[in-house]
C-alpha cells in the first residue's frame, strides 16, 4: 500500500514538473525576445541605423511595453473566461512572429510597430503562466514556483547577452531577432503538445470529464489547487461570480489598487536598467563586450533573486521579504553614483539584479492573495497596469541620459522607485488567516503574510 502511495506521489510530482518546465521554457523565450532590444541598442546607436537617437531608442524600447500592458490586461481577463491554454498559445504566436519580423523591418517606424505587436504576446503570457503554475503545484510552494518559472526572463537575458557578443559582430544585429522568431516556432509545438488547461477553469465551466482526464494524466493530488478544484463543488460556484467583482469585493479592493502601483515602481527599475545598462556603462568608458557583461551580471542576479525571494516569501511572508529586497536594491543602485572600482561595480550590478526581481515576489503575492476564479484577472491588472512603470523606465532613462544630468540622476531615480515600492508593499492590507483553498469565499481568502 505504501508503494502505491509513493508511486502516486511520484506521478504527481512528475505532472507538476511537466507544467513548470513548459511554463519555464515559454518565459525563457519571452525573456530572450524582450531583452533583445537592450542588447542590440549600442550597435544600433553606433551605426545610426535608420537615424536612431538615444531619445527615439527610449521610445522604441517602451513600445513593446505598451503592448505588454495591453496584452497583460486583456489576456488576464480572457484567461478567466476562455481558459489558460488557448491564451498562452496565442501569446507564443504573437511574440515569436513579430520578433522574427523585426529582422526585416525596412525602417524605424515599422520596427517600432513590430515591437509593439510582439509586446502583446510578451504581456499576455506572464499572468496566464503564473495562474496556471500556481494551480498545479503544491499550495504551500506556489510563490516559489512562481519564482522558478520567472527565472526564464533572466535566463533568456543571459542567453541574449552571450549570443550578442558573438552574433552581432559576425552576422549583424538582425540575426538576433531572426533566431528568436525561429525558436518561437519550436516552442509553440512543444507547448501545444504538453501544456494542459486549468482544471479549476474546466470545473467552473461544468467540463468535469475533461477535468478528471487531466487530473489522471498529470496525477494531480489534493495538495494542489487543481486537485481541490475537482473535489470541492464550491469551486464551481466561485466561477459564477465575475472575476472583476471579486477583485473589488470587500477585503480586496484596496489591494487591487496597491498591487499595480507596486509593480509600476518595480518595473520602472527593472526595464529601465535592462534597456539602458549596457549604454550607461559604455558611456562610462567600457567597451561593448564589457557593457554586455554587466547586462549578463544583472540578469544572473535577477535569476537568483527570483528563486530566493519567492522561496523566502513562502516561509517568512511576502511583506517583509519583498520590502527588504526593494530597499536593498535602492541602496545598491545609489552606490553606483560613488564611481567604485570595476570589480565592485560588477558585484553591485549583481545585487541590483537580485533585488530588482522583487517584482517577481509581488506577482506571487498577488497570486496567493486572490482566489483562483479571479487570479488571472488580478494578475493581468497588476502586471498590465504596472507595465506603465516599464514604459516610463526606458523613456525616463533615455531623457536623463540625453540631458546634462547624466547617469547619476538615473541611478537616483531608480533608488527612489525602490523605496516607494517597499513602502507600498507594507501598506497592502492584511487578511484573516485561513485555509489556502481555491474554493475559499471572498471573506475567508487565505492570507499571504
């Protein structure tokens, strides 16, 4: 009997691992495509491609983020209506197709349009993947696995930083976008074959036979929300209430306003740094290879931060862990204004990347704060509206870099954003502690400390 029980647990772990690895693969390619512009930007400016300037580069860098904002909100809402799987597949098609087309863009305007349209896929994928992952993994590890799948972004950034050092001199900047588009085709096939639908969604729509089939295929147990969704009839009733109404029900409405503000400041730092750090450090006397090395360091730090911060949030609570991380990042970025030695700069960039991943913890915080029936919409609003910070970050940094203020004032702006995010995290209202269940009514939702 114990052998059968052990086999069941092993199969459950294997099923959850399949979902996590597929979602991770998607975020890796998402990260490759998203960070690619920052990697090719120094080259575009050096050769004056299409007459690009630092100001217009900041605008182009923000266009994909405008698309991400719209894509996140739209996909987050639709995923609670039509399911997780079709939305993810549509997002893969979007960011892969238009990233590939960037390689053959005839002018700056068309290039910017392609970046905007690719951003729809970038933005839509993330809230949907977080919602799906948190439903298949064990309840007490939801924030950690949210961090695991989001390590795909810095992994993708590392791949881009390394590839750019060799590919741009040999094949030109266009090769980066062409390869990104081709990888998207491969990923679509993998996701189409292996990515499941949300069991909680199927149950809420009365599709119990499909839900039971997925439960058996992925060996889902009662330790995950998906297992509880099929067992408890109350989950189906939760789906009858509008996700938007759940978000603005008593106990949620203040948090629904606070979370987008937190991600605004967090993404202002993250995307401002990811887009401009190679050029900022190059302006300080580093060659292209060294500048891209710092981009690599930033993304390595981000990868470690995503796993460590979200893992600690599961154990110590989201508020203290995320707040301390934001403050730590503000201190580290301020230290760059002291013009330390190059070796210390490398360490500071690693630390800044680590702390910049605090936004990943915020997404996990959102995921466990809301019930499954409204999770996609909540994440879509937090990620989508928060993207305004990602839009403002590259534009603000570009304006500062083009002015007489220089890089120091860009660092001060990033530090202020980190402190503001930490304060807002501490202001998210606390909820009464209860069971971590997808069928928990609004007034008894689980409390993420």
